[in-house]
C-alpha cells in the first residue's frame, strides 16, 4: 500500500552508550562514519517516504540541528524534552503530525544492511505486505544468524500465515528488527500518556492481527561503545568492504 509518512523513535537516553552519550544523543553516534539515525533516514528515502516525524528528548538541540541539515525530507519534531513518553506514548503524542492512515515506525539506534543485489528494499517489501484489513501491526523480523549485537534469545514465533506470537522458549524464534508498519487504531482505548509499544504488540497478537515480514540482509544493534567496532566489522564483512 502507499505509505509516505514515518516516525523515527529517537528520544532515548542512551545510558549504556556512555561516555560517548555524555555529550551526544545516541542517534548521532557514528558507525562506519555515519550517524545511526542516518541509516534509518536513508532507508525511508529508498522506500519513497518523504515525511518523517522524529521525537526528541536528550540533548535535543543537537539532534534537531542534524535533522535540519538533511535535504529531501519533510521533517517534523515531536518534542518530549519535558517528559519521556516511552515508545507507545511517544507515537500517540505525535499522531497529529502522523495522521490517521498506516505509517512506518523505525528505531533510531538500530539499522540494517540491504541484501546486495536485491531489487527491492525491506521497507518497500513491508509496505507491499501490509494489509489493513487483516493486520494492525507488521513487524520486520530477523533470524538470529542475520543479526549482530543482539544478546537475547528471540522475540516471536512466526506462524505459517505470518502471524506472530511471543517466543516462550520453544520453536525457532525471530527478532523484532526495529521497523514497523502500524495502523493508528492500535492506540484506541489507551488513556495512559506513557506506555510501551509492547502493549500494542500484545493486544494485536491476542486478536490475531500481529504479523511479521522476514527481512532480507543483515540487522545490527549497537548498545555499548564496545559494540561499535563489532558492528563496523560485521558491516564490512557483509558488504565485502574494508573496515573504515
């Protein structure tokens, strides 16, 4: 389906990335010479998304300045400097800018490498896959062997029809890989100002409306300063390039 709007969740404190984040918001921490958030902005551009909303909190002026220097996008700021609203509350706070139709959501501090030679990018695949009649939420998923920096066991089990259920220790799990298509109706009935998107995942799962799309390529998460080098080495190895 046609989706031209996205939100990038960029308001986190990045405490595990200290001391780098003592003076820099985590989305601006560089991997292979590029800020983490830049990978997401570029992925949205590849998918033809031209309107992004970014929530900000910690060291917000630095992030706002970087965003103002990016061309080719209509960028709006959702200001959470007064209070962090968590992932779900942050999106609800930005809904006046996001609209009433399905939109994309990306994490600002994880990214992925597209499969070399692929003719279609992952976010375009997600847009094509999303069916608002049967789905409320579509998550991009990765297998454990497709990920660098992930330390958990996995997040979901994928059914034959693509529906997701929470991983409870049995089966072959997948990772939620930091990209979502969601319909804003998932927030109906939630009155709390601050809440996690996991609440919406669980509701959609219980209604059979939570689906996954397997990504093509390699997914990276960078949680600590030491993980930067690991991510750069994995990126270079996957792309067949020298480490920068």
